[in-house]
C-alpha cells in the first residue's frame, strides 16, 4: 500500500501551500464587518479588476455567493430564475433560493456540454400574467460540474447575455471553476464573463485556497450583496487572513490549471484501456473525469471502498459512475498509481475474491 493518499474526491481537498500559510500568518487585518480589513479590501479590488467588474465581495462559500447573487437580482419574493436542471444551484445548494429567498426555479434541460438550448431559454421566459412568477434572472454554470467540467464558450455566454438584456433580465454565472474554463478555452476570464451581471468564483476548488469565494458585479450590486452577506451570517471579522491565502491561490495556481487538465486527459486515456470501464476521453475538457463501471459485480460504491484500501480516494457520481477530480497537488506519479490500482482491482473476479482478500 502506498503511504501517500491520492485524493481524487474533489479539487476542494487541497491543503494550503507553505506560501499560503506564510501569507495568512503575515496578513495585515482589521474588522471586515466594520469595513476596515485592508487585506480584504485589496483582494476584493484585485478580483474585481481580474474579472472586469466594478466591485467584489469575499464570502465564506460558493453556495452563499450564488444565493446572495440570486437574491440581489430577484429582490421581490415570487420572482423566477431560469437555470439548468442539472446545475449546481438547482441540485446541490439545498434549495436555498426557494427556502430562503422565495425565488422559484424554472429549469431548462442541460445538454451534455453544459449548455441549455437558446430557444428553450427564450421559451422559459414568462410573459406578464397574474398566474405566473415574474422572470428576473438567467443562471449559467461555467465550468459545468455535473456534465464533467464542460466549458461554456464566450459566444454562447454572450448570446445568453443578449437574450437576458433584450428581455430586461439579469445574467448570473456560477463560475465556481471559471478560471478552468478560461484556461481551457484560451479566453481571458474577464472576456468570458463580460455579458454577466454577476459572477461567483470559488477560490477553494480549482485554485486551491483553503476557504472562500468571491462574487463580482457592479458597485450597486455589491452594496446590496454586502447587506445580504450580513443577513446570512457571512460577515466575518479579520477575514484578511483568508483573503491573503486566496490571493496566493490566484497568483500561484491559475498557471497550473492547464497541467491539471493535461493530467485529467491522461487519466481518462488510461481508464479507457481498462476493459470494464467506459469513459469518453474526448469529452474531458478540464480537471474532471467521469467513468462508468460496466462490470455488474462491482458497484461504484464498492470500487471506491476497495480503492481506499490502496489510499486512492474517490466518490461515486451515481449508481453507475465514478468521478475523479485532478488538482494541483496531484502529480503525474499519482495519476499513474491511481490507474494501476483501478486496473489491479478489476483483475479480480468474484471467483477469486476469497483468495485475494478483495471484498466487492
């Protein structure tokens, strides 16, 4: 068994680098709820500039960032937001826009590439009628996690932005991994989100910061967002400690994302050679690899349990597939080791499990 753990559960599992820890220890801080933390101010200004927006706000999590953004745009209860049926906001954020904000989700089917058909978005926009909620917002997700980390093109995003503007709506982008999309597409991140009225950016996923997200938008948007952050309990005191680490993450990790994507592609190509696995390696665009387990005797849950015995950590995506996620603390050797473990585990059939000690 390897002594090192190869953790492919998510890109949220990274540990702070020594540079991040040093920056946290040295951070100049004050009370950010009182608007006085200098490191938070500098980092928010930096992120606003990078994203091409007027202002930014540090928040504890991407879920809170998305919730605040939706609630700012949908500030009347009974508003409606158009979003993908397989989007993170709709599936994984505890229904917060509804339970907390009184916002009705109007879902449109996500395509395998993470997009929603333009004509279906247009059709989902409500005409004024006392029977219906009032459409106020369209939400996109880039990269799109549930479809394998797919990238939404700048052309597609611009088109959705045009539709939103022509109908008097706002456009929010859940950009949890927007830097991955920018690197993969070769499009500057500010250009990629130019059409958006707001963007949430996760700092603790692909970028590897220990905690936090930022939301960006107009100054008026951020002024309202700051009030909602306080309402939701997201105002923190000497938050410059976290912003200092996030600054290092942005500075040091964006340049490593292309290598993450390369390793994910190599991982997919290796998995493709294993007979009991189906994976579309051509569909791997960023740092995620989804693969299906074709052997009916081996469930994704069981395979993950067996891999854990070899210090390879992964999570089932559903009843048939597993997701591996690459991050900057996964090396080429780690990828090779994970592949060897998967291949080894599939070598054992039900008839020889007793002899090998493998329990599927």
